[in-house]
C-alpha cells in the first residue's frame, strides 16, 4: 500500500527538489549558478524581454541578485556547458545530455518526411550550409551569404536558409551553441561536442528512463503527467520507465489526498533522494517558464493556482497583465505581479499586482523587498506601482517606507 503524503508536504518536497528553502550565498558565483542548471536539468528560453529573458529568471528566483554574465559563461559559446535543444520547449541543456535526445531527433526526421521532406527537397542547400559552417565556424543565419537567404512567406518570414537550418537543428545535423542578440548560432556537432558524445546514443527506452529519472529528481514528487511534461514526452512513452524505476526503488509510490486524474486519485511517486522539509522559507518571483509553474495542471493541483500567460491575449481581455510573474512565499504561490523593466527611465514598473484568495496578510510586506532586489538586479533606480490589482495599494504603501 502506498504511503500518504499530505498536500502541504507534497508542496515542500517539490519546492525543496527545485532548490528552494536553502541558504542563499551573499554573492553567488559560477558554481552556484551551474548548480541551478544541474538541479533543474534545463533552462527554458523565451523571446519576451519586457522584464528579463526567461532563462535568467530561475537562477534569480533561487539565488537572488547574481551577475547574469555568470550564466552567460555557462550557456554561451564553445566553452559553455550547454546546448540549446527542444528539451521542454526550446531550452539550454547540459551538453552531456545530447545523446539522450537522439530518439527525439528521430521523431523530427520522421515528422519532416511526413510533412513533405524539407531537408530531402533542399539536400543540396543543407550540404552547402554544412560546408560553410565547417569552413567558417559557428554562424547565425543572418551572417550566411546565399541567394536563398531572403525573408519571405510563413514560418515568421524565415528565408529558405533559415528554415533549412532549423530543420537541420531539429534532426541534429547542426547544433545551437549560443544566442547572439537572441538569434541562434549554428555549428556542426563535431565543432561543439566532445567526441564521446558523437555517433552513439542509448536506445529510446534507456534514454526515456534516464530522462524520467532526471525529471523525478527535479520535481521531487510527481504524477505520470508531470514526468511526461518535463521533457515533453507522451505519457505512453514514460509509463514503462516509471514502472522500471519503481521496481528499482528509484521512484516510491505515494498518494496525495486531493490529487485527481479526472474522477480518480492520481497516482504519484516521490524520488528516493527527495528531501521532506519540515518548512520552506522563500520569498521570490517565478518566471512563467519556471518548472514550478510551467505545467499548468500541476500548478493548479499543487498550489490551487490557475495561471495563464496573457502575452497573446488582446489587451482589453487581459485579466492579470501582459507578463505576470507568480509570487512564491514559503511553500505557496500567493499572487502575481505584471512587471516591466523601463530601462530608459530607470524604473521597474509594477503594472498590476494581485493576491490569491489564501494569500497571507503580510504578502505585500514580504513582496516589497523582493521587488527592490529585482529592481537592483535590473539596474533600475525606482519602482512605480500602477493602480491595477487588489494588492497594488498595500504594495505601494510598503514600497513607500524606507527599506
């Protein structure tokens, strides 16, 4: 019979696995920054820069103010520790994980064939692009001189060169070693990867087993749906891996009252190495693409937090704002703030501030120092809170007092 884990303990297990509740060093260095990547396994990338690009935020959430150049050292260039790949969505992942995604590259090859075989139809161009990268080293698509490198049509107006590189990226003929001005820099795999990572890969079942174990370690406690979502796999793909890991004692089956799958209790597992903290002390902001909240059904199940990003919602129809960030206090998500770094004016703009129904009375008082740290991290001198949201008045009053 599975052990019972209370919903409160489940939250603490999950947040502890994600690195919350630990002492924060006063001046985080590259070791601590790398440690966040190692713990999470990936950092999701997104183009929106209204407050800060998403891959920088999980480190800030866990370490506070840190030098973003340290993360750039970890993620950038031939000497970086990461590559970009479609791991969850587009994400930085440690380079040693490259072989584990060979099954996904195979899926893209099959999908490309089903969609008309772009690389087959443009094989001559793909081979020419390989030769260019071999001769010149890593390059952005915009740096490649070719008659077909003219923006047109669908796919965000991509040129034929860009679209071909993107298919090559998906199937592994090229890799992305970094972003410059948020544009992918492509390289041949042999230009970026150690020789032992090339030419060999575990079979699909072993790769999925390793990825499920890593997801379980990062999540602490999870359902089958949670584990599948972490690396964007199908539940059918992870089911055998979960069974194998349970048989091996890596995953321990538990029941969490209130966790449902439709009308039935949702089976869950705790990773054998997961801590069971008695308390979590935290006060921070989360990226919309932080693993704590990126799988919206898990956020609702774990925190009773209904969260949708409203970037693509017309402004008159937005409820909470363009880029609202969840507010984490201790072991609960208690609100959200819509932030904008107005770099020209030197102001962090809180365009709306909202609390959840169960938010503690001291939410504004604890959030104010977090916003001061966020403004300092962004190099901004002031914080301006707009009128919108049920937390705005109290937050403005707290920020008006001396820190």
